[in-house]
């Protein structure tokens, strides 16, 4: 089967890398600074994907703490920007996957809702930068995911005019799938991340993959596609 894609755009958190340990460590340090309890892991995982004000609301223990949310997030970011690869690692099989995909000549990019400075710090710090033609955060476009702006931007900037049908958005959140659907690209949901397929908006997922090896097979046309249920 011939290769079906020219451009693949990956989410970072929960897709390429397990960033939750460092996010949790820095966030709970900030929570303690304000006399608040740690954020439970389950709540933390749901907070990672959305970014923006959704992250603020997700981390607070109650409505009374809402006025502190901005200060907590600012404190968390001050810790995180200095130590965001202490515990963060690529998920098992990701490095092998990237090597295989690069060998095919596929163009790859990272698009995250995490601030661009932090996104690039992590990708660079883990030695992943050489795999990607572009690594961007929400500052690169007028509207972040779930809007399609970042995909339109990357298709125009590095996609060499490839049609949306030959572009894939790979991620683990509803923001990723909704952005991909709005941009008209193929949406690939990975099951090893922080959200489940049942959390995805109806009709937003084209394909579900359960391992990096399965993702390689899909993107290179060397295996069967696992269509969304």
C-alpha cells in the first residue's frame, strides 16, 4: 500500500511524551505555596490537554480558590520553565517510531497548546528537535486548538501545499481531534495518552491506534487501519 500522508502533526503532552510527572510536581509545589492540597492525578490528566482558562479551572479544589488560580498558574509556570524535563520522557516506542517515519521522508511537526517556549524546551531537552520541521505553541496562530488555525499554518508553512487529506493530526485529546476535523485532515487518536476515546466528540476520530508501532504502519501504509468505533 502506498504512503497515504505527506505531513504528520503530533500533539506533545500525552502523545509524544509523558509530561504529567513534571507538570504534577511543579503544579503541586505551587499549590503548596498557597496552602492548597495537591491536585489528584486523575484531575491533573484532564487538565493537561485543554490549556488556557480550562487549565486554571481544572486545578482549583473549589470555587473559593478561583481568585487564586492565575497566581497559582504563574507560580507553577515559574517552576516548570526551569525544570520541565526532570521526569518527562517520550512514551515507550516513540523514538523508534520517529526514526522509522523520518526514514520514509515524511514531514513531521509538533503543535501544542502548551506555551511555545516550554514546548520547544521539552522537545529540545529530550533530543527530539531534529525529527521535526516545525515545533509550535499557541502563540503561532490567532486561535489555539480546538480551532484549526495551527494545522492551516503548518500545511502552508511546511506542508509544501499538500492537501489536507494527506495530512494527519495525531493526538490524545478532544482539542486535537476537533482541530483536525475542522481543518479537514485525518484525525488519529492514540490510546496511550491522557484521555479516552469515549471522551472524544462524536465523529471527530477517523482512526484509533494503540501503539507507536501501529501508528507507523498506518502512516506509512504498511498495515491495516484501525477505524474509529
